[in-house]
C-alpha cells in the first residue's frame, strides 16, 4: 500500500485546486455555518457518495490497487459541498465509519490565499481519506460477511437516506454474502430461493431509490466457481428491486442495468 500512497501525495497543487474549485458551490458563502465534517449545516445536503469496503477476506495486491483507484475517483468526482463516506463491513456489528466529510471547496471564495485553500483541502479532506483507505488495505479474515446488512445500514444514515437528492453507492467486495445460520452464498442450492426463505429477506429494508450503484467486484481464485453470471444477476436484481437507478459491475464483464 505504501507504493500507492506515494501517488496520493504526488498530487500537484494545481490538481488539488482544480478539484477544489470545480463547479462553484453556491452554498459555500460567507455567513453559512459548517459543522465538524466541513458540511454546511444550514443548507440541505444535495449529494452523497458512500463506499462500502469488504475487508472480511484478505485483499490481494490487485484489490488494493482497485480500492486505491476507487477512492481517488471519489475525490476526483466530488464537487464542493458533496459528502463522501467510507464504511468498513464488520463481521458482527454495524459497518464502521472510516471516513465522513464534505468536500470543503474554495472556502471563503477565490480571493483567499491559494496555499491556504490547498492546505485545508489536503489536510482536512484528502489526507484523512487516504488514511482510511490505508487502514482498510490491511489483511483481515472473518467468519461472516454481512454485505446486505451493511448496505441497509448505509441507507439509514441521515447523510445517505432518501432525502438526499443525489446518491451514489460504491461497494468494493467479492459480494459473497455470508451470514451462517441464516443465508450464505457459499451454501448449495438456488441462491434466490435460499435468500427468500431467510430471515434476512424478511427484515430487508434497504432503500436504494434513485441510487447509482457501482460494484467493484473482487474476484478470488478459491471461490471463482461461485462468482459467476448467476451470482452477479442475483445482486443486480437485488439492487434494482430496492430502487437502484443503475447497477454497474467493475472488473468483470458484468455490464450494467
């Protein structure tokens, strides 16, 4: 991961400023109040991107590269005022928040000292996101992968619920749901029938209405037979049935819906 982190810190001042000031955010005006996460508290949040990282299985070097790329893409695509959140799937509890901040934008307008603007953007926004990715890139192994539960929990956050006009969900995972004793995609049989018979299906309340979903599909050699077209079709339908506007799989010929 150290190799990839060097790429982050090589970002030029001009690149930082082009991201910071791209698309002037009308909410960032003198007099508006910001909270501890650099979000304007007296203006409704208009855009939120959540990335859920599944590190319940060890990440390969390729997975780490793709995670790094997804995080940099979040930074590149965010406009001033947009909220970015990174969550880690926890095997037993709700997903843990690794990062949650709004793009601070060109605080105070374009007349501010350029170095001051760049310094705040880097230290308050870029560096904490980099640190979060670095932590998640460390290898772990867990007996459970509650992917659906993590997605549901994300949609119940006040900064990612149905009141947000523009929502994007990125999931970096092998997408092999594994909640032993209830529903596991490692089990034999039809995964859809097994899911519908589970308590997980009965309590499923994920609200993805209008959400753009991107799945960075982490394939693994030891489970390659499970990660087939049927597996991706299951998830595509699961997302669409919960209101997703579009579903795109990255890293495989999964296409989009």
